[in-house]
C-alpha cells in the first residue's frame, strides 16, 4: 500500500490565504461522523459503496478509522492525507453531491471539514509508513497564543533524537489551519501491536531518552523543554483516544 491516506471536498477561503503564506506545506483533511442509532450497518454500506465509486486510486484515496475510546467512541474518522495546495483546486462537487444523497441520511452528527498541516520536521517515522497501521492514538490540545515555539521545541528535538538513535516507532505533529481554533495541535502515533515495547533504538542499555536528550541538547534540556511545553498548553481537548483502521471502508491500494 502506498504511503498516503486521503479525504476530499472543496476548500474554503481562509485556507487559501493561509496557503499563500505556506505554499509548500503538507495538508491532511479529516472528517468525523457519528451514525444515527440503529443505522451503523446502513452507514458503513453506504460509505463503502461511495469509496469504491469515487476513491479507487492513490490520487483520490480515502482512509477510514473507527474511534474506540473516549467520549467519541463509536464515531468514524475519514482522512485525506499528504496533499499540497494544488489539491484544493480540484472540483469535488459530484462526489459531494453523491455523499449528500446517499450517505448523509445515516449520519446523526458530523464535524465538517478540518484541514491540518503536518510539521514534517517534528514528525518521526512517518515518511517510512507503507500505509495505515492497525491502530492510532490521538492527543489534542489548544496552545496559548504566542507560545507555539515553546510547545514545538521539544517535539522538533525529539524527532531529531529519534532519527539519531534509529527509533523504530513513529509520531507526527499537526496544527489545525481551517475548521476550528487554529491554536489546536494534535499528536498522532500508529502501531500494529499494543505491546509497543517491540519498538527498538540504538540507545545503549541503561540509557534513557531523557539522558540522551540532555546529552544532545544540553544539561537539563529535557525538564526545561517539557516544562515550557506544558506551560504553553491552554486546554487539553479530547486528551488521548484510540482508533482502529477500517480497511473495509477505505481505498484499497
């Protein structure tokens, strides 16, 4: 499976303005759906048919996930991923019309389109992904204005450290750029087995990430950077939730 996920639909004016400031950004688009009670089977059947009809190649792929924990358990997330600004010039009106006529009737609540920018320099293990993993954790928070640098510093540094020690796990950092508070950040990590102790690195036995971080970035850097990060957080969103990849509702590549 090629290394992308995906979603569709039309772009709104605010993202066009943002894109002009950051034309080389990588965008991910998400939608959240809560099916009507008693209509889950109908919803899933309609989503699968729509995906097969409109999202059957790597260019228009869509990937679906079901939330397993937290207040949104039972809802579905659908993602379009790894898009540049040219993606938003596409005409998706026929696809949207089909969705409204054939799928929307089974939905109780929906988020609307949310557009995220992935911070490539603060992400690790994402470029090597061969497709969706079985499970993902999401952590959402809102950052105080003027404190984005304090929040991002340890994440960028951690990505550098992970690369240096050849850590086999993965994590990615995103910022919401349209569809809500643009001070919203999200951390996503994927895994195939719940025992993530199978992840490895070249750290010597007995050396912790904290010690390696301090050696690379300076004495007490770990505690200072993460304290500043915590102080930068205004509110925690849905905190941590887990979702499961649904290949039966996704593009088959």
